[in-house]
């Protein structure tokens, strides 16, 4: 089973963009009782590369069309600065769900917003979703259960 992933997103102008995103009004039957103010995330992709120097790339988030969708369009349009916490949950040894990992993006901005509304005849099993790419000033990775943590800055560095 894949991890459950949620994202809390706050803008400097709009405040809590993820407010009520886990509600029935926002995502219908996929609503998340224990995560009402977080965005349900389908997937997270992130790439760091190194040739001579570290190269950061945007974090890519795939999520359902929800209450935050118009607010994300507003954020990219107004170049709003964001803070973002992505939380990963897994099945614990006791059979419950535990938050075990998080990624925090600070001084973040949306680089792109891609909406995918599937063809209603050819692909009627799929649901609308959007992919957002988020660049950041700094990133923090935390393994909460393993008690490890690090951070990195997205600046030009030469070693």
C-alpha cells in the first residue's frame, strides 16, 4: 500500500491555502476526517543532482482538483511566497497509521500549475487532478521515527 501524503500550504497574502481542503465540500467522497486543513496528495517527486555543484529542482506535487485549486492559480498569478509542509504517513507496527517523514519548503513559490481533466469517454475511470511545481529558498527533510534531519539552501554554491 502506498503512503498517505498530505500537504499544509500557507501563503503570505492568502493565509492558510489548505484550509478545509480535506472536507466533503472540497474533495467529495475522498474527504479526510483527520486532515481537514490539509491537501490530499497523490504523489510527490523531487530531484537533486550534482555535477560540480548541487542543483535543486522544483518539488512536483500531484493532487486532486479541490478547494485550493483557484487559490493556487491566484498564488502563481501574484507570485505569492508560500510555506509548505508535506507529511508522509505509513502503517505502524501496531497496525495504525503514523506520521514518519516530512518535507518542509520555506520561501517557496509556484513555478507551474498544470490541470489534467481526463477525456470523459476514452478515460472515464480517471478523476481531474493538477500538478504543481514548487521552487523554494530552503528545504528541510525529517525522518521523525528514525530521528534524522537535514536541510539545504537553493542558492548557487561552488565547492
